[in-house]
């Protein structure tokens, strides 16, 4: 119950910061407070929008990755992970994060062919 109240307060604060105060940085910080709560999914869309508007591409890629991990829709999850990898590769200096995202795609969505050796072995 206390965690639910904190999450509700964080969401209200985020909306206030964005609409009334027009402070996207504070709004994004408030939305991130929903991470790890049952209300986490509520923060995805606003954080994606705010991160893109702020040019915070590493943050956007991280949000997309979180959203993919939470998604039960395999097609959506794969598309989100590809977009995250593309952002890390093209808009940030963090190439390792891009490679990591591509590895997640491979691990989650690529089915090994029975006549091919496992990845990483000859």
C-alpha cells in the first residue's frame, strides 16, 4: 500500500512537472521513480516521449529495453530491442550497449538450427 501510494504520487508529480511547470527533466526524473513498482509500465510512454524531446538517447534506449523486457508481445519486444540497439549504435558512444542489445535479441528470438553449431563455437 505505501509503495502504491508513492508510485501514484510520483506519477502525479511527473504530470505536474511536465504540464504545469514545463520542466521535462524533472518530469522524467519523477516518471523514473515508477521503475520497480507495479506502475512501471505507466512510465514507458511519457519517458520515451520526454527522452526523445530532450535528445537523451541513451535514456530512451534504456526505456525501450525495459519496455521490451516487460512486453508479452514477442513482435513488439523484438522491435523495441532493435530500436534500442539502433539508438545506442547511432546516437550514443556506447557501442557495447548496442552489442548487448543485439545479443539479447539473439538469445530471446533466434532459434538455433539443429545442424548449426551453437553461437561462439566452431
